[in-house]
C-alpha cells in the first residue's frame, strides 16, 4: 500500500497519543488549527515512522552542510533540526511582526540618542551607569553618525510563548545577531523532507526577506554597484558554517580581518588582482576586535584604520560598533517606560519583567524575592556572585547564595533579577514518538532598500531537552525547528535568483581574496602530498600493507623508500628493514599525527575545507571532512584513503569551474607533484638503477600501465626516465607538471599594463624550458635537484605575489585601486 494513502490515519494516531501526554499550554494540544494535522499527514506520507522522519531531515541538513561548534571544541557537530516545524498562523504572526518592528525602531532611536545628543541620560530617563557600565558601550563612537544613517541594519530577538499564548521578549541581539542562516538551512532541510507542505499550507517564504536585506545594505553605500562583505572571525567561530552559508546565499564576499586593508580613508579587500574597494561589511566580529587602533589594541583579527574609514563615511558597518550596549539585560528594565516616552505607546511585545539592582528599591525587591527569580549578570560579563552565569535563586546552594548576596551588596549594579518564565511546549520526535518540549523563538528583522524594517516570516525555534525547562539553549541533546508562517492566501514563489532576462551575463566569477587563493593552493598541495606519501608506503611494502605481507622489493630500493618517507617527516627511521619494523613504520607514516603523516596531512586539508565552505561543493566538503578510515586492516584503510583521494581529484578536475580559485588549486597540485617527481626520479632513476628501482619509480608516478603499453619487452632506465620525467603527454610526468604550472600562472591576473611577465611567471617559464630541453640519456641528479630547488623558490614567489604576507607592502608598483 502507498504510505500516503494511510497518512491521515497515521497522523490522527500521532496527534491522539500526543494530546494525551501534552498539557493545554502546548501549541498543538491546545490548538484546533487543522494545519498541524496537514503537516503530520505530510510527514506520515514520506516516512515510515517518526524516527525515520528525523533521520531524513538530519540527512538533508548534513547534505546542506549545516553544522555548529561549541565554544572550546575543535570539531563541528551536526545541526540538530527537528522534522516537526513550529506552525504559526498569519493572524498571530501579524502581531509578532508589528511588535518586532516597533522594538527595532525603539532601539534605533535610543542608540541614536546615546551616541548623539544624550538627552535620555541628561533628562533622567536612563541612568548614566546603564551605558557607561556596559563593556559594549564604545566611547569613541560618541558623536559619530553611521554611514548610511542607521545604527541597526539587522537585529534578532528571542521570544517566549507563555502558557496563555502571550509572546514576550527574552533577549535582544544587536552586536552580532546569529541564527538567520540556521533558519534558512532549517527551511531547506524541512522543505526537502516535506515537499508538499509549502503549497498545502501556503507557507510564507524566506527569500524576500534576504533579498530586502541585501538591497538595504547596498542602498546605504555610496556606489551604485557596491562590493559587500560578510566579516567573519574565521572558521573556529561557533557559527562559522552559518556565516559561510549566508555569504554564499546572499552573494557576499566572506572575508576575515586579514583580508582587508584600510588605506587613505578607504577599505580594500586584498585579492589576487590587487586591492579592491569594499563598500559595506556585515560584521559577525565582536566590535571591540574590529580595529586595534580604535578599540582593543590586542586584537589580531581586526583591521587597523577601519574605524577611521567608517567615521569618514567610506564604509558601512552593520550593525554599527557600539550597538551592543542595548543588549544588556539591565536595559530591559527601562524599555517599557522608554517606549511610552519615545513612541507614545506601550510595547506590543512586552519584555519579561526585569529589575536592575542598581536602584535601591529594585535591589531590595530582588533580594526579597530571590527564590522566585532568575538572577543574571546586568551587562553580560559574569560578576563574582555568578561564576557560572545566570542562575535561579532557588537552585543556589547555601554557599553560592551567601556569595551572591555578599557581592550584590558590594556591586548591586552588576545584577538583574528577572521573572521566571514558563514556556509553551511543542512536539519533537524522541525515539519513535512525539513528546512535548519547551521552546523559544528567535525572530529577525532587517532594513530594506527604503530603510524600513522587514521581518523574516518565521525564524528558528530552539527546543529544550527537558520537559520542565524554562529556557532553551542550543547544545548537546537539543533541537532546533523550522518555523512556518501559514495562512489562507497563496504565496507567490520568489527566489534570490534574478529574472531570466534581467541579469547581465558574465563569465568573470568575481573577486578572489588572497586568503582564499592561499587556501586553495595549499589544499592542492596537501592532497597531492598525502596521495604521494600513501603511494610510497604502499610501494615500500610491495603493494601489500597487511600484517602478513612483506617487502617484495630489493633491500636497497626499500631503503630509498624509507629515506623518501623519513625525508618528508612522516615517521622516524625504522630500527631495521625487516617486515615487522616496516609495518610499524608504515603505520606511523599513515596514522601518527605527531609526525607529518597521511592523517595529519588530511587534517590540514580538512581545516582548509572548514574555512572554504562558501566556495566548495557539498560533495567536496564531505570527502575532505570525512573521518580517517577505521577499517581493521591497514590495507583496507589505505585502500579507502586512495579511493577518497581519487574521488576528490575527480571532483576538482571535472566539477570545478576553471576560475582563478581552481587555478590556484591546480597550481598547488602541480607544484607538489613536480617536486615529488623530481625527487623520485633523482632517487630511483639515475645510472645504476635496479629493476626494482625503476619499477618503484613507475609506481610512484602511477605510470606502470603506460610504460607496459609502450615498452612490452621490459624495463629500461632511459625509457622509464623519459616517460616519468620528460614526456609532455604523460599527465603524471615532471614535464607535464612544469608546463601546467607555467600555463596556470600565465592565466592569473597581473598588476601592471606593460604585458611583461611577472617574476613568478618568468620563473615558471624558465623551469619549464629547463625540463623540456633535457634528454633522458643525460638527465642527472644535479639537474633534478636544481629543479626541486627552483620549484621551492617558485612557490615562495607565488606566495609573495598572491597571498597575504603580513609585512609586505600593501601597494605594489603599477597597482590600480578599484
């Protein structure tokens, strides 16, 4: 039977069982909205059971590349998305949307006053300590009018739905509002799982919001066709995967501080074609780290001079540095009164009741009701009385309670008391059943091209893992949920893609930052290095790396292979060349990350992949970030690695567009392969080479089949050397690599208009000529050693010209700033 035919009955059974267990405060159990039935019918039609549904949506999230990192951890975790979305109808959402816009307007007005005339403080509406006591109040920004005219361009608010259905604001996010990318990724994962839900429930789309935000950033810039970047702290930031996904989706340059340079009041991105002007930055960097000359002088990830360019109006920064001052929970205590003072109306979305202990009456109220409140830091950083962060008064030990009360008496301004909020629950899949869990909702608002606020229809739900939790924080064992705003009116399809006939066709892929070129170059080198090292290990043990195998090669050939591997730093020299010693030697060279082993090389390549998600396909990322093989036998592990290298090489050869990024990747491969071939030919192909030496050289160059087809009578040194070193038609030959290197460099941008070869190009041409004019009969070790040395110098020249070099001059001769 088709599962879809039985889906209504299955959905009805799920709902009946769930309502029996959930309370009336639950969004499903307490609702008669038929949308919940429709959604669960869609789920029943595509999955045999709820566990299967969860597995499907997690697989789609993994395919998208969604992940996150807990602070202090080095490895990413898969993004935990629930197959059951949170459903909100358009009537309820209209009230939320109006409240979000009202709150964003209020906060913008307060910021403009705090960093402008200061009337609210002077008139007593805001205590001065509320601003000056916050580490996020940036005094250098006082009196600065933000380029574009707005302090806030993108904001987020955490909302809680109480048992009575009322929505209230838990927290404001203004410094680096995170999560919009996860909301987008949740929508993609759920849409791929529940393909019919969009049209069946008329779910509002996310694309118009992101298009409006991109237009809003562009409208604040001075140029008609601005260059906009997303400024990230880098791949170790917990939400870096989200940032990379947003940059790709919005068509923004993903840049780090080291990619940027401030020169003569303008901000530029360092690219392989020189310095290119950047007009706006959507920052995900702590504002105190933005510019070591203006804020924290210890910042290693900021841009010296960035704030000067900002003050002069030459670059838009969203959100404006200093906006985070209003994130302080202490401000929440004053927002209701400020709304009446500034807007002349109450907050549509009330803030949870908050008491700032900086006032004597409020401090006394908090102390009196300590057990009924959540006690939290007033300004973000943890005070002495809350070493573990916010705590409920009732959960404190006697010792912890005494320490809190003592510090509150000394520094009451460092604390706030907040009401305990009971949360509504929503269904989440636990094992193979639906269970109620508390949730919060993060919503997002952005300025559009007219400067007005627009709200993302939905957001993402954060689901707690304990039925009685009063707040949800993303972490181990927790889930997120797509949030679907649905209604009776059909929703017009929209995408960030332009209309078919409205876009100017171009084949230039756009700006390539120097850091990205550096990453692609070294990704190519690491992959080629790992593959070459694995080949040497396999050949060393006679193509048999299982414990029962032994070296079938001559001892002198094995000794040279050992020297090749130890010379690469992959393992210490073995005690002997006996089978057991060589097996352990091979295991170290493959797996011991204390040496420059295959495993360590793979980890370095994986690190580059994690920092290049906005430019690599999902298939490539999955292969690069796959764990090291765990097969029982070493032979199986080696075979798995070899297949993985082959798959990555195939993807890069056949699936990457021939852009400058691909050329740097290919250039890295060719430089590394040419160096390895020159070294191998020098070790195994010189006069006096044995048959085992020559066979080994063919194996290392992956040219055994080519040689046998060409020379079926047997091994001859000159023929082997010609094929491996000098044949321009052999894609594994040294001559082929040097020709490709010269070709790649000839196709990369130059900085001057005189049509003269740049130093790295001239060096590559010279190496190519030196190799191509050789004769296999006279090719000697000195010449090959010279090629190795010149390839090393060429790599240094490539780095000087194209990559970030710290102290290198920012402006080269003939460079045009665009």
